[in-house]
C-alpha cells in the first residue's frame, strides 16, 4: 500500500501538490510571477490539475470544487485519483500534498485507493512508481491513522476478491480470515464440514455437494469492553468462492468468467472487522461467513431437490444458481442464537440488482425501523457507496410458494432482487437489512479511484455506519 506520512517542512526539490478552491489561495511566495500568471490562466480556463515543471521537480495545483456536502468529498477523491494516475504516468515516486483544506482526507483517500494493484500472479511485477505521499497540512494523526486502516482493509478485500478460486477455496478463505483476525485483533472461529453437518446447515451443505472441497463457516467477533450496544450487531456475508451456477450452469462470457467475485460480501465483512478492530470502534459485532464453491459435480444438488435448512424449514430448489440465498439462509438462522439487535447481510446475490442500478450503488431492503435504514443511507452517501432502497412488500412472497415444500428458492423473475431478499427474511427473527452488491462488487474497468476487479465495496459503508451507530 502507498506509504502516507505527515511531514513538517517542504524540501526545495520536493514534488508538491497544492489543493485550492480559488486562485486567491495560491501561495505567492512559492511560485514565481510567471508561474502565477500561468496558473491563473489555467484556472480561468477551468483546468483542475495544473502542472508546473521545474526540471528538478514538479509542482501541481489541484483545483477542488466548492460543494459543501458529501459530493465535495467524492469530487476530492476523484481529483486525488487523477493526480496519482498522472504521477504514475510521469514516474514520480514521492509527492508532498500541501493543504489546509477540509477535503484533504478525501483527496488522500482517492489517491491511495486508486493506487491499488493486484500483482501477485505476474512474473514481472510492474508496481506503480508513486509509493509515498507526504502530507504537509492540517490533518490529525488520528484521522490519518484511521484512514490508513480503512484503506488497508479495503485493499485486503480487493485482494481476496481478485484471488481466483484456484487459490481461494472455502478452506483457504477461512485461513485468510484467521490471518486477518490475528493481524487486526478480532476473534475468529471456523467450523469445518463435520460441525456444519452437526449444526444441520442443510442449505450450505446442499450447495457444497457438487464440490470436492469442504465448506467452511467462519464466525468473527469484535467485543470491546466499552461497546455501546448491549445486544450484538451481526454482519453476514455471502462466501461463494466460485459460482458456476451448479447444474443450472452459467454461460461463460460476462457471467461465469468473473464469478470468483461471489465471495465479495463475505470479504466485505472481513474487511469491515479489520477496520473496526484496528480503529477500536466501541461496538459489539459478530460476523458470519458461510463459504463454499457452487459446482456441477457428480453428487451436485439438483433442481427439484428438497432441502431441510438449519431452521427446519424446507426449500424446493428450482435453480441451483440461486445458491447464495441457500447458504445465507442458514447463516441468518444461526444468527438467532445471539439475540441480535440488528442483522445486515451483504451479498453478490442477484443479477437483477445489478441490472436495476448498475455498479453505481448498493441495493438495500429491510424491515428495520426507518431510522436505521436512514442511518445506513447517510453512511452510504458519506462514503459514496450509495444505498438504493427497494420495496420489501410481503406480496413478493407469493412468488416463493412451492407445491411440495415450505418455500422455493426461485421467484418468477419479476423483482428478482426483492424475491431473493424476501426468501432470506423467512430465516430471520430480528430487525433485518439485506444488501445486494452484485453490481458494485467487481468492475470490468477502473472507475476513477475504484480499481478494476474487486472493489472492496461494503467495508467503508459498514465502518462508517458502525462508527456512527
Ligand atoms: N452470484 C450470482 C449473482 C451475481 C450476478 C453476482 C452478477 C454478481 C454479478 C447469483 O448466485 C446468481 O446466480 N443469481 C441468479 C439467481 C436466479 C437464478 C434466481 C441470477 O441473478 O441470475
Ligand atoms: Zn448463482
Ligand atoms: Zn452466486
């Protein structure tokens, strides 16, 4: 990860970037009159990233927009990503950001986030030239350390999502969770297949039947002494390490080919725990991550099968590609034993959610008091992982009626993201929110500061939500 340091003095040959809103803020002692005239001309022409090349080093003037709400922060993140792209292109290793601007933290966030790379599988690792960001300005050490851990957590999630299942099967995923737990200080317990069988998690076991690798069920806990909540908040993440669709096999192009991302929800839960623990948030949180691949093996579960789930409800499987809800249902039912205050699941659950809003936000639905959903929406704006609330009307349950079991795992295609959520609600007995990240979890091309591939969506959202809970 890019190194970030606070410094107290600018060296004469340092590469430097000044963040400003208007020409008035430009340091007249640092620039020559000729340079100042050029910068003013550029600002008039509405250029936002102005470069002064001084041969031994460069100076940059970044003109930030004036929005005072969360949109200003987002524009600053994007401006940060543009600067880092330019620095890499021009092979600049170290930059000092000079600013007393309130948007400084978001600007740094955008720079570091955009500088993420996943190089593990290249024999020749072409790391980005820009490795160090120095900060000369008004930012507290605490705020900076907090930001660093949040980005580190997000980058870990990106790594996990980018790992192909040739490395990251369910067992390996649980090992990575244990490793991150040790590093950040949260507790992890992993149930293997025998324990999952003993707990009668029929949904998770059914999806795992076609696999040659065993399933896992990871339980994470962060319980600081000063926790504000008496009853825990539970985060549940879908951990399908690869989704072929099973016997209801997916087509390859633009579908199965990127289904290594199907544990993006599980990874987001791990990342949220990492950030929460590293920054010592005073909240008691439990994480549940059921994990397996979904494959058409000789013993694979089949359309028509009836599965008895962890909470004893029976499910007629009509499509083995609707596997996420099968494994999440068991985790949601297991969550009951903690008598939680609130449960939020996060999952790359439906193509329907992605089709509805693309990668621009997170689809949410739930049955909590409105106040809680509104807090989540506010966090969504703050971190710009915006929340779109879908209806959660009971009428959608009509589609889940089976002629042979309590429920089917397949709706009729109308409101597919919602029927998936309503299916899950049958396994809950507490205030519940369902997040579908099928759209934003994985990008086919970079979007400003969000890199191509795994995005880490969910980490910053959960962190901000729990910080303000
Ligand atoms: N993992 C997929 C959903 C998905 C789609 C994730 C696109 C990321 C990007 C999920 O398991 C799935 O296959 N859902 C089916 C459900 C259907 C069979 C009811 C879908 O959305 O088509
Ligand atoms: Zn599927
Ligand atoms: Zn899936």
